[in-house]
């Protein structure tokens, strides 16, 4: 009987570990998606900034440029 109880406990621990790892992987995937989306927004904003700088100084370029 002790063998069965021991085996049941080990299986329970293994399944809990697997569930936790699945949750961790899901959270990592979600965070990677958030990072990717934020990086895309940053790139779009850099493009808009560049366009506005170009428009503002098209006729009168900056000396350092």
C-alpha cells in the first residue's frame, strides 16, 4: 500500500509541475506578444517623428544634418 501511495504522490507532483510549466510558458508567450506589439508601436512613432522633422526642415535644413 505504501508503494501505491508513494507512486500516487510522485504522479501528483509531476502533474502539478507540468501544469505550472504550461502556465509559465503561456505567460511568456503573452509577454512576448506584448513586447512585439509595443516594439511595433515604437517603430511607427519613430517613423512619424522622422516624417515631421523632414517636413519641418525640408526648406531650411539644419547645419548639422
